[in-house]
């Protein structure tokens, strides 16, 4: 089920809110689980079986690990943990990477790999986080299997993230409060996310599609940069839009999930960027791979190894293509240079320059990210640097600037904290006028989002393939 | 949490829930629509949800499509999104259509197909060579993006159609090629194309006729025309395609003065008509179909011209409003649309004793068409 | 101890069931149906709306799809009675995946070609082309239909494949 489709926004979501309010508190988790199962089966009922089996596997593994830990049988516990992680990873590799791996060895896969269950990349990581947290002893496993099933499959965060760690959700399943403030703020966040996705990302996507079909060899420099810019903003609005919706949905049901994006385009360094972009992914890799491997409190060469592993996996997580691996390594190199080579020089550069530089570097990175192959990426990058194309600017570049300029401008302003700062200032004023105009603003947002929802052809969530 | 503080705090939530409930009630009350006139397409009806369709994922898509197509006030939503795109964001195109100045809508040309073009041109050459006893003519008409470029939004890349048309004329042998681009360019400030449709107006067609007629050894000065405006509320294909509904076009017909009776026979219907104008279409959305009743595989027009010339007109829909100028000059005109006609050119030439052959296409269609090659193939 | 064993049993059972399930889902490409192609065609045809359909000669198949019927073990086409209708039913038994690819691209090209022809003119035709067309391959058979009763015909096609010769 698409979170930004008519069925969810106008039928499923409002019904779940009303039901949740009406049902006695002790049945609320069961309701959410039932709703999540309906959510999953709406897309593909076969997913229910796979997600169910994954739930069963992880549920028992977590209980076993917890038992072994309390019996202090560390060796066996570690073995069970390792096999648990291995099985989850195997499922992920089979659906996402098997064909890619085989084709790189030179073997062809003769049978069809079925479609991956919804949210595979997200729930596998949630499951692994559970096994690790329980193994460390920081968290206890959810003894009620339905509670655990809810942790894995909660419809708010299943299909599009954020990647919710066990330690961040388990206690909330057992004990959370729903306040009017949280519901209201959740609703606002949901509507903002909906608008980001349908209005801004959808429109940017239309422009980017036009660039997709252009012949790269005759692109001008300005055109190439415009295309990359459209993509970067489109990806941000698409993903952060969905994250906002997910977090908003969570809040309405009393869950507090941390934000997944924090205005990444005003980052003043690559390190800063990864604290603002897809935060839940970075946090997961930090807590479950980087720190267990030693993090930064090790020898320099080991530190570099740790970072390399994390960035290789970060790239791969996004998809089974060498472009994603190269993109991950591109960020790795920049981070290493930042942390180890240019650290002193960078301190002396004014923040504004660093921000612009970081922005340009991430846009270049997205070019590798969106290319179908490394050779296409190379060709595109050459155009961006003025080599081999049709000069600095051509009429196509001018046309897209004229046609998409305002949209780009609005998108870029919206990506800065400016609008949310204004929003919070206004909200602090506690007058009826403010309350009414807020409701009117969100009503307009809903109306325009609905207009785009109805009249546009469906453009699916880009990160859903992950 | 004090209860008297609860409801005033939930403004946005209450707004959302009440709006959604409203729309659901409206959806339940209003019956499903079958056809959308503004969008010119059938609307999805309630899907049959079977075990199979749920299993293969098509149920989800069909339900979404159904809910979206049958959403109340669909046209209003399209208008809102169009307004946001073209007035707030000032985008210059919508769904493959340029939003030009003065409410001019222009179709963005499709990507040409060089392979198909080569085959097409060689089959035309083959036909020209085989039938040396017939007079062969061809004219490729440039589209609005080329001629009405002063109405295009700013910075649209220059049209490549003039070059494409020249290339075609140079690849064809033994056939009279009539290039009207220059002539139409000279008159670009006149209403040569519809604002809301991808076709040319009768005025544009007439202008081209003044150049094509001499090339076909017809004397255009012989005939005078009465010009009638038959509609002032024409909303064409580009309106539906782009979502812009701000202009109504005028349709004119050029009726030759004097007595020029015609008998029109449609091969796919057992109907005979006494006129090339099918006025019943003026009451429908597709008013351009007034000319020759829209697209048919093969139409024969028999006249009392007494010129001993029979014309085979191989065409796309642009020629529909061009035929009105040809009727005084030929005993019979056989109008063939290769997209719908599965006969071969050999059959037609022999059956109707053709003396003249004219290919009349608009550039955009000609660049991508593949059915002409099939028509011209020798068995 | 017992608890650990019990947990082990439970979790590895889940893994085993998952593997079986996935294998079951991935299957379907390796086995070729031994059903009689003529019977499959009849089953699909009778469930379709046949008011506008007529059988096509090899000439017509070549012209409309650009493929040579003699290259396939079984190749049959029904096409529309008039040129202004778009009803079609194609059934081909192919020998390998390269033939399957050929058929898939030919059918997709045919569908797109018809859409180009009827865009803006034929509202009813566009509805059939957009919303009532199915292209699928299963067990060595390729099936393509544009018809009001496309779903029923496709279901009949699938069922007929399961019938052993």
C-alpha cells in the first residue's frame, strides 16, 4: 500500500486513527498489528508469510539469546547471535543481491527471484538490531509474540523506514502515552511529508525524467548540473517526505521515532552531512557495525578499515549495482580526507564556503548514485565539469532553468531550516487567529496534495526498491 | 492532561478527519462516472477483486486507479494541480504539451525513429519507381512548434523539423516534394494552428493548398470559397492532454462556391454521405472529426469534376481538413489512412485506376509512423 | 537447556518453512506445461469476448507482430474484425528464453503501436489498450490479450496449462 495513495490517506489512515481512539487501551497493540497485517497483504499477501516467518525466527532467537545470556553461556549465545544475524542477512542477500553477485562471478540465474517482501531492507535491520540489543543485555526481548510482531511490521515504518532500532521502540510498545500535542504534531508532520512527496518531489521528478531521456553526449555543463540538482532535491523531498509521514503516523499512535533528516543541505562538512541525511541508517551502522568493530578508538589503520566497511555496506544497502558501491566509497574518501588530511585547513575556512563546497560535493555524489552504470556516471560527470559536451550552456539548459527555476528555488528554500523556524515562531503565539490560520494552511496543503495525488500518474517511492 | 484543553489543541487533526470523512460521504453518494469529457478517456470502474488479482498485486493497482478516477470533483483537482504547476511554479510544459503565450498549446515533438524512417523512404521510392505512369506528390507539414515559435514559452530549443523535412525531400527520388515551411513561416502571425489542438486550422490548410496545388498541376484560382464558422467552442486534444482549459477554438470550413456535389463512401461502415462534413460531430467533444468523420481506413469521394484524374491520398489526420480543397479537381479521391487500412497499395491503385498519388502528413507523425511502410509493401 | 533446544527447534523450523516457501514461489519457469496448445487456445478463446475476433493468417501475424510463426512450435492469433477495433488474442509456445524475449518485445511493441494510433481518437479503444490488456508467459507459453474479458481469458489460460495432455 502506498502511503501517499488515495486508499491509505482517505480510507486506511483515518479509519485506523478513529479505531485507535475508540478501542480500549489494552487492545490497542492488537489493533495496530491487525492493521499492519492488512497493510502488508494489500500489496502482496505472500509477504505476510515471509514477514511472519522472519518474525517467528527472530522472536525465538531473541528469547534464546536472552536465556543464554542470563545463564552466562557466552559462547553459545554468541553462536546463536551469529546464526541469527546470518539468517537475516541471507534473506536480504537472496532477494536483493543474489542476481548481482552471480552475474559478477559470471553465472546466470535461470530461475526468477520473486519480488522482495515490503520493507525488507528496513525490517531485517530492525530484527538484527533486536538480536544485538538483547545479546548485550541492554534490552529484554518482547515476550508477547504479538508485541514482537508489531515491532517488526508496524505499518507506519515498515514500507519506507526510518530504520527503527529495537532499543528505540521495544519499550514504547509496552508503554507509551498518546497526548493531544503528540497527535496534533504527528498530523502536521504527516501532512507536511505528504506535501513534500506529492507536490515538490513529484514535480521535481517530472523534470528529472526529462533529463533521463536526454543524450548525455550533447549535454551542456549547465544542463548537466541542473539535472543533478533536480535529482538531489527530488531524492531529499521524496525520502524526507516519507520519513516525515512515517514519524507523524508514529506520533499519532503514541510512538516517538527520531527524525531521519535534519536539513542536510546546510551541512558544513561531510561528517555533518551524515549526521543529517538518512540519520537512522547512519545510526544503525554506527551502533551495530562501527562501534562493535572498535569505532575510532583504535589504531589509525584499523579506524580506516572500520570506516571502509561501513561505507561499503552503506553504498550496497541502497542497491545491487556498482554505482552504489562507488558512491559509498566516494563518501568514504571524502570523509577520510576531511577527518585525517584536511582537518586543520578546514577549521580555518569560513562556514559559508564549507557549506557550499559540501553541497556541491554531495550533488556530484548523487550523480553517481542515479546513473544506471559506471560508464553513464562517468559521461555525466565529464559534462558537469565542462568536458566533452556541447559547451557551457545550451538552449535546453536555459529552457529547463526558465521552466523549473521557481520550483528549484522553492525547493531549495524549503530544504533550509528557514520555513520550520518561521513555523515554530508562529506556533508559539497562542492566539485563536494563529490556530485558525494553521488549520487553514494545513487544509490548503492537504487540498493541493490531493490534487497532485489524483491528477498525476503514480510515481512510486524511490527508496521503496531498497 | 486537562480535558478542557484537549479539543482546542486538535485543530489540524479535526480538520483532516472531517475533510476526509466529507469526501468519503460524497464518494458514497455520487454514482460512478464512465467517461471523462475533459480528459477524453474512460474512467476506471469498480474492479473485480479475485484471489488471483490480490495475489499478483494487480488488485492494489486497480483499487487505487478506481478510487483516483472516481474521486469526487476530479476535474477540479486537475485544475488545482494545473494551476499550481503553471501559475505558482510557472512551469512551461504539462504532460508533453508546451504551455505557450496567449493560451497556445503546442505538442512537444516525439523522438524520431531513424530506422523506421529509412524503411519508409525506401518504400516510397519503390512505389514511385514502380508506378511511373502515375504522378507522385508529397508534402510534410511542419507542426505548430516550428511555425508558431513566437508563441512558444521562452528558451524552447529551436525546432529541428525544417531540417528533417529537407532531409526527407533529398532522400526521395522521382517524386514532387512540396515544402510549405517557408510559406507558412511567412504567415505565422495568422491563425494557422488551433490553440487547443495539435491539428492545423482550415486557414492553415488553405495556405498550404495555395502552394501544393500548382505543384500538383491544379489551378487554385479557378475556385472561390465560402468560409463558414461552424463552431466556436472547440476544445481539442491538447486541452485534455495538458489540463489547460482556458480557450475555445473556432472551426472554419471552406466550401467551394458553385455546384460541386460529392458522394462519400466509408469502407468500414455501410454508409454513404452527400458531404465531407459530418456535422453530428460538432455536438461531441471531438469536433475536428467534422472533417471526413474522423479517421477511417479507406474513404472514397466521388465527384462530378470531370477531370479524368483520380487521386490516392495517403495521409494522417492533418489531411482530413485538406480534402475540402481537393474535391473540385478530381473525379474520385481515395483517402487512405495506413494506420487503419490493411490493404496494399497495389490493390488500391489497380482497383481505383489511380492517376495521382499524394502523401500528406504532419512532420511529427511522419517521423514516428511505421504503418506507411506496411501499406506500401509489395506482396 | 530444554528451553534452548525448544527455541532452536522453533527457529530452524521457521527457516525451513521459509526456504520451502521461497523455492515454491521461484518455481514456475523451469517446467514446461505438457498441455495441448490447441486446447489451451480454445480455453482462452471461449472465455474471451469473441464478438470482434477472427483468426489471423501467418501473413497477418508477420505484419502485425514482425515475427515468423513457423519459428515456433505453436503460434496462433485472433485479431479484430474491423480495423477500428483493437481486440486481439495471441498464444505462442516457445522453445527457450530468447524466443520468449522476442515474443514479449513484439507484443509490447504491438500494444504501444496501437496506443499511438488510437491516442486522442478512440476513447473506447484506449480504454481496452490501457486497462484490459494482459501479457504473460508461464510454463513455456506466451499469452497476450486485448479484450473486454481479458482477466477471464487469462485465468482460463493459466488453468488450461495445468491440465496434463
